[in-house]
């Protein structure tokens, strides 16, 4: 009917846009606006309002938002407060918060919605400190905060786990008379409950629950769902049951959000019978509930019931969503049921569920895919590293005539670089406009994320040479590339460009540099960068604390933690990993346990598997193997492989055969194909001189087809990376290296070094072997470094596996006889050798 109208005014176009928006047909709206302009109808404020509101309902490519914004400016509407507020929200929703901030800063006539949109956008994009700072600016300018502003800033406090700021905001809420507002109270309850301040949370919640409904202060579904989720995370079944009773009393029990949260509560608390009863009582059309049951049975390793639920879903024609298949597949993987996993995979392919959901929904609606949808689909495939599906969508774009669309070409660059297809990525890149920054960034970040760090750095260097502007995104990827390869020279080159372009004061870039210098073995430069940061957030503190901890400087890490607390920065889970590791490195058993227990009691943090690993490490380093075993058996969560591997490694050090075999049995059950378990067990038998058991273990590895990863070490000399394997004879200077190694070993032996035979073979086997095959890769790399580098430069070596006992002793003595600092980064940590001692205190 619309197409048949002889004449269409702007009012008619706007009405059509509004109708499409009400049906969430955002892709049609964008095409409609293009038609409108082509027919010489000038869009007005109402047009752009409809377009922007429609775009809020889906993920929109950056260039699409830019095009809308550009047309607004062309029509002279860049100062419209209504449109700018929608733009701020849209840019923020899609992750372009920097652009949103530019729109906000340039807006002369800001209203309350402007401030709320920007505060909310900053918070949702993990810029919580900026959100809180902007809220303070608003208040200091005399602008009265709205309930929505309070809700957004309280959400930011919750994310950074800042109880102190939250309490200050609560005081402001009381002062300004917002204590009876539903939005504000909901946010306060969620904040306090998340931070473990249950008394305050329950006080506010009780006031809401007992206030007369006429006052308008009843907890809404979001509040109640948040409370139940918090109970699930805390394992508080009793409190969750109380909330359940209250939701039933006030008639919210059938709400979809609350149903999902309650079912998840019973599943997470291992009350599977109640979970099943509750599931059967609910509206079973809700796919979320089916997914929760799949996860619940999966956590119990009950594949039979997981598959029964999955089959029942199909029988009742419940349409799976993006969480259904991963849930059942994870259970198949965990229990090693390859056959069933393949059946599920076939169904995924058969139903085209591996394709991007946005494209599928368009096809279901009978809508022709446009360049926006195809671009989003390819971007999604890039994120999932689904090359085959991405190529299928690329073919569709060619057939549809969109192959020359710039955003789509940029998405293809991302797809191929993320999937490790270097040649195809460059080919796609050449099809884009030479000056397009998005394509350059796509190459750098794509190569870095696929592990092709050298290629990522080459692209960054080319960008710099050709004068292509870089931004935070570019620098972040380039710094990460240097970090992953521990290439100090490359890292310093990136740092120089960052300083030259003025990005060195950016907190996010500074945080990346701290991590880079730490990973490259230069802890002093990491500390210097930390001290130079004008603004430090929790990520900054976490980076430097964990850096010192991983380098074995536990006391310094704990001092930094104290400074962090005094700076009113609330620690999070990452912080406590660094703190507990620091306690482990310096043997503070009591202090370490105290920090672990304070996670829940003082900071409102529920320990994660990595924190339990740290405690096991603390106990075993102190030789408390039996206590560590008891701690593992009493864990409220199922111990993972890393927990058992930590215990087994300690048994090798302390030569405890009984507990070592106990840990190994659990490890083999969890990871039967992992070679590290067999290697550690073999080493345990060797140090305990159980040669027959050692040989049987190695035979089992052969029978199971488990192959040990070969040890490899790297060192940079004169701008080239030199790699070595055990007994390596392939280096051009192999003869000189082996000769110098023998000289170093002789000098080390003269001051007390004795080769650890148990790290190698038994005596009879050693006599039958060429002695050069026992020279581990790190010994060769260090010998080459000492032979090639000036005396003032530290020897910096990387190894892909754990350094063995013999090599560790050898490097200590060599650092003394050569009077050189030697830094080795192995698979577990950094070792700083100097003057015959190591920063790990001989325990790693």
C-alpha cells in the first residue's frame, strides 16, 4: 500500500518508519531512509528519531551509525538534544563509547537524559571510574540527579566492587529524597548484595517488601531476580528459598526472569530434585528453563538425563537458542562421548545454527539480506573463528552485489586474519580503501588474536611508516603482540610511537604497557610505567601486583596491595590471585590463608578455582602436603586439573610417592590425554628411584598415544630470534655453543654444581646414551646468549615447558660463575637468576 501511494510526504515516510520500528524490522528502515533520500524527500527530526530508536534493537555496524550521524549533520540537526541523546545511547550500546563521549561533549543543551545516557554508556563499556566521575561532574554543576542517573552510577560501583563509593552515593540518595524510588532502591539492593553487605541489602529490601503498594515502592522483577542470582553465586540456598517464597506471595513467581533465576539457584546449589520439581511446575515453553536443566545435569556429569531433556525439547518443539547447543556439547566433551557429540554437531549443521543469528532471523522473516546484515554476519563468524560459514556468507554477498561494500570488506579482513589465513587476509585488505583505518586495525588485531603476533607487528610497523593514524585499539593489539612473544625491542618500539602520538597518558594503554614489560621480563620498566600513570584504576594495580608476584617478588607485591587498599581501590578476583601467589612465593602460610578467608568476609568475593590452586600452592611449598590434600577434599567446588597438578608437582619436589600417586589418579581421570600428568608422574618415580614404575608410566604414554610436547627455548640476539631443542645440533654455531656449554658446566662444577641424574635417566641408561642429548634447550640458549651478548645485557630466555630441577641448579651456578643476570620465563613463572640464587627460592 505504501509503495502504491502516488505521493509520499515526510510525514508518511516517518509513519512507515515508526511502524517498521514497532515490528523491530530495523534493516528495512535503513533501506527505507535510503529510498527516501533518493526520492528527494528531506528527513526531519522525526525521521531520525524513528531510525535511531529502531537501531537500538540490534547490533549495528559502526559505519551505519556514522552514516546516520552524517545525514543528521547534513540536515543541520547536529544540535538536536533528542537526537544526540539517542546517538549517545546507540554509540554506547554498540561499543563506540569514545564517539558517544564526543557527541556528549559537543552538545550545548544537555538535559537529564543526556547525562544519564552517557553515564550508563560508560558503565556498560567497563569505564566505571569515568561513569562515576561524570556523575560527580553533573552534581557539581548543580544538575539534580534523576533516579535513572543514580541507578546507572550505582551499577558502575557494583561492577568495580566499590562499597565505599556506593555508601557515599547511598548517603546522597537519602539527602536528596530518593530513598523511596523503586529504581534507586533496586540498584542499592543489588549493589549491597553483590558486595556481601547483606545487612544493608536486606534492610532496604525489607523496607520495600513491607511498604504499602500505594507508595509505589515494591521490589520489581529485576530486583528479585538479582537477589536470587546473588544467592546462587554465594551458594545461599536458604536465602534464595526466602526470596522464592516472597515472589510467590506477591505474584511474581511466573515471571520468566525470576523462573530462570530460581531454577538456576536450585541447580547451582545441587538440589536437583527441587530443581526438577520446579521445572515441571513452570511454563515449559521458556527455552531458558530448558537450558538451565541441561546445565544442571551437565554439572552432575549426568549425560543420560541431559540428553533426555534435550530430546524432550525437540519432542515439545522448543526452539533452541544460542545457549542450548553449547550446554549439551560441553557435557559431551567433559564425559568424552564423541559419538553423541557428533550427533549434536550434525543437528547444528542441519539446522544452520552455526550461521549468524542475525542473518537467520532475517531469512525467517523473508527479508532480503542487505549489506548491513551480511557485514554483521561475517563479523560474528570472525568472532567465532568460523571460516567456512564466513566464506559462505561472503559468497552470498557476491551474489547479492554487496561485495564492494567497504564495511563488508573490512569484516572480511577481520575474518581471515582472525582465522589465521594470512594470504587471504592481505588479499581482502587490498580490496579496501588504502586509507581506511578500520581495515588496518582489523589486520593488526586479527593477526594478534589468532596468535600470529609477528605478522601483527609487521602490519603495525607498516602503518607507522606510511603515516596511518593509530588509536587505543591499534596500540592495545600491538602491545599484546609484543607481550605474547616477549619481544622487548618490539615492545619498546610500540611504546615510542605511543609516547610520540600522546597516548601514553591513556590509562588503558598504560595498563597494556605494564603487562608487556612484565611479560618481557623487565619488571623495573613495568614499575616505572605504573608510577608514571596519571590515573590508575583497578586494572593498573592488578597488572603491577601480578607482575611482581609472577616474577617471584612476593614482598613487593604485598606492599603494592597495601598501597592499593590505602588508595581506596577495592580489590577483585584478579587482585587476590596475585596476592595469594605472592604469599606462596615468600612462604607466608598463615598470611595466605588469612587473605583467602578475607575474600568472602572482607571483600565479598566468592573464591574461584584459581584461588584454591593458590592455597594448595601455599601449603605444598611449605611442605604441608597432607594438609593440602585435606584442603582439596574439603573444597566446596569440584577440584579442577590445575589443583591436582599443583599437588602432584609438589610431590615431585618433596618426593612424596603416596600423595603423588593419589593426585595423579585424579588427573588421569580428568585429562587422560594430557602428557604433563605422565611426565610429572614419571619424574616422581625417578626422584624416588622407582625405575620400573617410571618405565611403566612411559610405556602407558606410548600405548595411549600420548606424546610429550618437545621442550623448546628462545633467545633474541642481534634482532634475531634463535630457538633451541634438547641436544640441538642444528644451529650454525652448534659446535661453539656445545663447547662453551661444557666450559660453563666445568666452571659450575668447580663451585658445587652436581648434575641431577633423576631429571634424566637411571645410571644404566645414561651409560648407553650420547651425553649431548641430555642438554636441555634452555642450557643451550643461555650458553649461546653468554657467548654472543655484551656483559652488560641480561640473558633473557623463554621456554615452553617447566624448567627441570637440574637445569634450575645449573643456571643458578652459571649466573654466579659468569657474573651475569639470567632471566628465564618458563610455562609457570619468571625466574631471575643472579649471584647463584633464584627469585623463586628454589620452588616453582
